[in-house]
C-alpha cells in the first residue's frame, strides 16, 4: 500500500509503536493531532505532511508553539525507522494501518465521529466491509448472558444474515462472544472492533475460520498487542457506534462512552435493553428501550432505519 506524506505523518504522530507506549515522546491524542493539523494548515507547510524533515526551530515557527511542544513533534516525526520495522511486523500477521488520508478509510466514520474520528487504526481483513450496512451489539466484558438476551442475540444474527447486514461486535467475552457463536453457525459476516488484544483475537481458531471464509474484518485504534482497558473500550465503542446503522446495548456500567454517543448523535438508532439496570440512564438520555427481540420487531425497526436514511438522502439532494 502506498502512503501519502500526510498518511505517513499521521502514523508517526499518533501511533504507539509499543503496546505499553514506552516511547521517547508520547504519541498525540486525537484532539492534540487535530490541533497540529489545523496549525499546519494555517502555516506555510499547508498540511501535516509538510512538517516532515522540519527541525525544532522550524516547527516552533510554523506551528506557533513552545520549544518543548515542538521537540515532542520533532521526536515523533523522527520515528520513521521504528515505524517501518513495526509495519513489517504487522503485515507479517496480516494487519495493515489505515489513516484518514487513505481511500480505504470509511467516510461514515468521518461524518459520524467528526473531530473525534481516529486519525489511524489497525485493520485485519477487508476494509470495504467497513462501508457495509451493519448492526452493532454492545455489552461489558465477562457479564453472564441470560436466556432472554441469548434469544435476542440469536434473532439479530438470523435477521442480519437474511437482510444483508453485517454484525458489528466488540470481540470480548459476554454478548460479543455469544454473537460470534451464532455468526459461526450461519453465514453472516462479522466486523469486530477491539479495545485491545487484536493480535490475540485473530489467532483464535474461530477468527481463523471466519477469515478463511471471507466473513471477518477486525479493527482497533489501539496497538495490536495492547491490553484491554476501559479507556480503550470507550475509544472502541465510539468507533463501533459510528460505523453501525443501529446499535443494541445489552448491558453497561455507564462508563463506556455510550452517553457521549447519544449526546453527539454518533448513530441515529441506539437501543438499550430494558432488562439491565445500567441501561436505564441511557434510556433517560435518549436511547430507545427494547425488550425481547423478534424477527417482526427487527423488520419494523429496519423500516424506520430505511425511512430515516431516505429522508437524509433527500435533504442532501435538495
């Protein structure tokens, strides 16, 4: 894959080259990166790719920043050799890096997440799958699923397969692994958004089977070898919700970014299961409560999704 200077600069500025972020300089957060991009755009550099090979004093002048800030940018942009080695290792495992400057970057993510969209992420599988209509499901890792929840997840999987939707899930134990089991039994494709542990996930036998059948794409905004953390889960949920046509939240502790998704309209159709106490605050904030999912209820929901999508297209045409 041929990267532009902007793509390469985005990787150097934002990527952690080690899973524990053991770096000479801390990679930029998304908000810090957006600030640097804006400063570069307003300078004679014109774009972040124009910052490559500029010394510290030049960065201070171009970006109107302190010597300490410029030193950090300079160190990050000087990691080309380390980045090249890291990319070779990722490619050996089938993992690619996608930046917002690449044609494969999903424009739905840019539209939905705006300035919060990750500048770069890791991809295993087909990037085109990220543009396909998808139904997302979310739940906390390790929470035991009830028979009612399992029945609803099974109904979503069966409906998605028949109606031509992908499933978007989080990959961890809990509702995501239950959904993966139903996907394995059928023919529905799966996109897995990870909050850490991408490398371990794609090594699983189940993932290998789905990938060999062309039914799996996995993504992560964290280093492939990074461990699961709550901040990673928040970033993952923002990614998943922004890519989904609709999202079903089965359980939450209210600390995984779902409220932020509602507040910023990351997705037009966010549903929260009535049977989980943690979901009640989400319903009070605008999530749509749901009980037992059936094929008929899903058909009614998708009619609304299609109608909303058609209205949005009509607005753009006008």
